[in-house]
């Protein structure tokens, strides 16, 4: 763990159904859970969490995989690969995550929902915000079913891995949970933000098309052009909209996406 990267965060634990995990906390106000992308709670994920804290929310980063605070790219891309794989492979074979199954909610979601309920009780406010990224990208949607989630953000939702037509359209939750989400969105006037780069093979267009079909105008589609020759120079393999591939200048598509996320937190949690 890098103590420097997580300076200002308090490490605690949360236990539910016999499973205990570390959670890194900072700030005050209504809670926003930031579920890190692969390979874990990197400095860029922490930087995003601090942006959320700065608008007046408390942030909680559950440790699901990887070495918290470690910068995987510090030694260059070549040295990052072994660390990324050392985080990804155990997660892929873990019973907590459904990396390939379709129409199923990952077991880890129950633990995350319980954490969301606990944070809401402790921190107050009208509800909880949740951000998922990459491996956890779809978790915010699944968490809505049985947790006080009012502001869900799906950043590059990559599970299940897009192998075959069926998985490309899968949203990473059961039909029963999806129905609960749709009812909740209508009853509580909620929106769901999804962010992706158009050339990202891990987040196929079919997945966002399915979100449009299921949620209609309650789905806010932030698809950012990463095709060859795109105006902002996004690399062909651009993936992490809110972290590693964020162009943090006003007027850029990724900054606009970040601002949309923060604005939703303000509107649903702080208004």
C-alpha cells in the first residue's frame, strides 16, 4: 500500500455475511462509494475520489482487489502488465465476481449493498452515490436494486467480458434485479449515467444499446469518440474515462463527462 497516495484517508473494515474487507474513507456529507477499476485503488482513482469529496460528499473506497495506493504505471507500461494480471486473474476466478456468466448478479454485490446501507445510515442525506469502473463498472446498476442508491455511475462497464453477442448485451445483473432498477428509476425519478470510449472493445456499443432499451430516457449515454483521427487525440485503446484517460481541461469530452457525474451527485445528494 502507498501511504502517500492515501494520505488523508482513514482505513476501516466492514463485515457482512461473514466477509470482511477494508474500506478507505475521507470527507463528510452524504456518501459516495467509489468502486475501483482494475488493478485496484490507484492514484488516479484516489484523485477522482478527492474530486467527489471536494463538492461536499464523503467518499468510501472498498478494497476489492489489488494493492491500495499503488501506481501500476510508475515503472512504465511493460512493468504494469504483471501487476495488472496479478490483480485480474484472482478476481476472474473468484466466486465473488461473475466475469463470464450472463443474466446474473455477482455475489460481491450483496456485500456492497450492505456497505451502502451502512454508509447511508451513518452519513445521512437522501441516499448514496455509487461509481463503478471497468471490472466494477456495472456494479452501481446492480446495487440500486436493494440499497439506497440515488446516483449511479457506470464508467466503462466491462463485465461480463464481451465474448459473443449475448455477453456484449449483458448488463451484469439478474433479470429480477434489472426489473427492480427500472421500477425504482421510475418511482424515484432517477437517472443512470454510463461513460465509455467508442473504440473500447471491453465496453461494446451493444451494452449501451441495451441500457437505452431497458431504461429509455433515464439512461444518460456519455460515449466519447476515440476513433482514428478523433478531434481530442484519444488513443485507440482509451478505456478509463474518469481516471487514466481523463483530459482534465474544460471543454474536453472527458472533462464534460466528469462534470456530469459531479453535477448528478450535487443534484441528487446535496440539493
